[in-house]
C-alpha cells in the first residue's frame, strides 16, 4: 500500500520522480517473489526483508521530500502586542 502511494504521489514529478520508479520496481519484484515463495529454498528467506527494508527507505525519502516541498507557515505578529 505504501509503495502504491509513493508511486501515485511522485509520478511525473521533475525532482522526485525517481521515487516513483524505485517504488514501482520494488513492488514489481515483490510480486513474483511472493508467488514463487512456496517453491524456493530457505536460502532466499532474507530477500523478503530486503524488499520490506527498501519500502521503508522509500517511505522515509518520500516523507523527507514532502517536507522540502511543503511551504513554511507564515509567522506574523499577534494583534495587541
């Protein structure tokens, strides 16, 4: 779900479009792994956690990009002071 949100949010963005590409490739590589998971050996057990870690890192990068693009609040003077 998180990878899908990242793909939708950053698709076509000039500066952070790479996040959408990485999220898409992580998502597309996770599907075959989940389908073939019943037939592979324990040697590939850690690969699932690498996919999860990639998703977490992409989510963190997406959150940082949101902070960069968010406008700073205007801090004005209070009336009566």
